[in-house]
C-alpha cells in the first residue's frame, strides 16, 4: 500500500486532494486542513496524475485552483483538471478555490462538475465549513445510492425500452456493451444488470479504463506476481480473479489501449489469461459489462479499437438515450432528486416561466447536470419559488455568451429583442456564426484533431468533418 494511503487508513481521515501552484497556499492550507483530512498536495495536472497513481483509492473531495502551470494566468488547466477528476471519480466533490472568480469561470466550473466556487483569499473557517458540508452531502448520496438498486428514473418510451433490455440481459452470460453520452447514467445500467442477475451475491467491481495509466492498467486487470516489474513488491491477484463469478464493469472501454484490447479479447473468447510475470494459465468466470461515451463503430473505422473486440463486446447492446430525447422525464427527475436530498435541502418550486425554461432546456450534461442544478437551486433557494432568471443563471444558456466572449455580443434576451425590433436578426447567420465559433474553439483546443473535437462537441466525426469543410476551417 502506498505510504499516503497507509497513513490515511491508519488515521481514519478522509483523503483530500489540494491543487495549487503557490507553495505558500499548499503549505498553509495543508497544515490547516491536516487536522481533519489526510491532505494530498499537487502543483499541476501532471503532479495530480502522479500522486493519484500511487493511491489505491481516489480521494472523494478536492480543492482545486484554476490557474495552474504551464498557464497559471488562465483557467484552462484548472478546467481540464476538473474534467479528469470527474472521469476518475464521478462522485468526487470538487471545490474550486481561485482568484479567477469572474462569472464566466464560476459558471463553467460548475457546469463541468465542480460543486462550489470559493474566491481567494478565503476565510479558513468558511473554507473548512464548505468542505465539511460537501462531505455530508456526499455521505447522504452514497446512502441514497445504496437504497436505489436501479437509478433509472423516468416513464419515457426510451427508458422503458432500457428497463426491458436489462431484464432480458441480466442473466445472460454474454458481455453487454452500454453506449451513451456522458452523464446519462450508464453505470446505473451496469449496476442494475448485476442486481437483477443470479450473480447478485457475487462481487461487483468497477474499473475506469481512462483513469488508470496504461502501464498500470494491465496489472490491475490481470494481476502480477511479486517482482514482476519495478515497484511490484507484492503479488496482486487482479480484478479478473478478485471478481470471481461476479460482474466486472469496464467503464470508458473506448480508452483501453490497443495492446490490452487483444488480451481482453482472449479472455472473452476463451476465459484464459496470464498474470504478469507468470506462465501459469488463469481462468476467468466473470461476466463483463462495458460502457463508453464514444461511438465505438467510429473508433473501429479509425483503427483505435479492434473490430473483433467491438463485435465480441457488443453481442448484447444497450443504448442509453440522452435527456433531450426524454422530454417527459425532466420533471420526474426533478422530483426524484428533490426527494433524494429532502433531508438536506428544502424543496424549491419553479414559477411558470422557470417551468417553461426547464422543460425546453436540452441539458447537454444529461442527468448528471440536472442533478447538480437541483442541488445548486436547493442550496441557494431553499423552500422558495425559483424564477426564470434564477434558473437560467444555473444553465448552460450562458455558454453562447461565453463562447463569443470579446469577439461578439452576449446572446441575452435583451440583445435578441433589440435585433428583432431593428429587423437585424437573421437566424441563419447567427446560428452559422455560433457554429463556426464553437468549431474553431474546439479545433484550436485539440490541435485540429477532428476526432477529439467531435467528441468534445458531441457530434459524429463524419458530421463534424463535413461542417468543417463547409465552413472552410481546414
């Protein structure tokens, strides 16, 4: 066990990740918080990855600055780190502690999954209070999740179809591939498949293929003998053996390195594998469930995913629909999360205009975003009637203004009304301009990598390529 993890286990304290490039802040806050937490400090995204790779378990709470090397005067590194931490641990409570506290940065950090934003300099007692509040919420969420064996809330036809597929596939020995956008609830399907199967009393193990370094992932999956490689000071049985005849859920399967794809294929076809450093054949009895927010058929075309593994994993296939295709479920989910957090947050109501906005909003972050909005509204407006403007402040409707920034006007209602009244609002031109700016920003961020930009924009790669050609971006 790594030294930091061993200390945390011995002390009984929760681990807290503190990320800031100012050593005075990490030292002073580290000392202040050490009475309550086992503090893990890092000065950059690179150091975060190094620190977390040495831990057996990812921290459940983090305090993150936005301005990190190599661009300490810009928020992009902090935003990227929030995304990576959420991938590692979707339940992590991320609080931002930053001097870059303009409205756009606050909104974007919350949209990415942060739960709070605290401006520097922060009062130490306030900071500790906010951290402890999020820990209490987290404990309640874990308790609620334990009581909810499916998590699939909704009455739409698409969700009913998913429920039927879960019942049909639960006891099958064949792998199941779950595809769907981020935040739709793919892990809920995996849990339900296990809970409704005859394997219910067997282990259920989750491994995120994107959160573990490729050189460590093989050892985690297949295990290794003592001394098999540098740092292997004791043997590790590996998840395929530890799960026994239970369910092994491989999340973000699209991130599995090609070298491991062939080994996974062998396990699926023969049940056989080798632990690193051994020549004795091991056998797996696990049921494999995999999930991805990528379109794996596109990954096969580009050569990033093996065709034979794709077809083997996808013998049974479930597609989790995005929330924008589940219109009548939005209110049910609102009521569900209000009930879930009722002992912590006093329920709010939406006025007529806010209700209209809620039903028309497409929730690009899906159910995860909806849940976070419910929590924020319940925290800010307990037992109150929420107005349209109060709701809009929490939505990604601010995204268009954020994208345009200094290069164009804010797309507020007032701006659009003024353009309409002046007869100057040409909808096609406005949409084309916004589309062009979105694509330009995505291509710049991902160094003209069409596949990565398409994934970030949640569009098919071929679709994005045709739009790029139309707009003359390449």
